[in-house]
């Protein structure tokens, strides 16, 4: 969906001391919301910034039929996403070929 195909694009963030310390991208298109790049800068984690950003993203996506994101199934954020109401719907594998 990304920037080129979305009807609306929202770049959400939290500033501290004039610098961005947490952010996420929200793409809305034909009743579908995609959330990407949720991140809090080390040193600012544990203050609820990403939770606040996710809640705002979900508020902006409230009229969408589907809200999705991709998350690493082996990493801790899967539990955090679960607390925000997300449920796993599938798995995918990523393969990388290195130059020889």
C-alpha cells in the first residue's frame, strides 16, 4: 500500500527536546489501514511513546475494515501488539541471498 498507493498517509511522532524520539507510519486506502515503522529511540523507551502513537494510529483507522502490520513473530513486540488488540493471522518467511 505504501505512499504511492495510499489515499492518505500519516507520519505520527513524538518529539522530545526538539528531536523525534518515536514514530510510526500509517497508510489508509479503501477501508484498509497499514501501520509501519513503529519505533522508539533507545534512551526514550519505556515512556509510553509508541503506545500513544499506536493508539492515535488506531483512532485514525477506526473506520477501516482491516488494520494490519507485519511483526517479527520471534521478537517481544508481538506481545505488545496483542495488548493493543492485534491477533496473528499468518506467518511469512524472508530469504536473503548474499553476494558471493
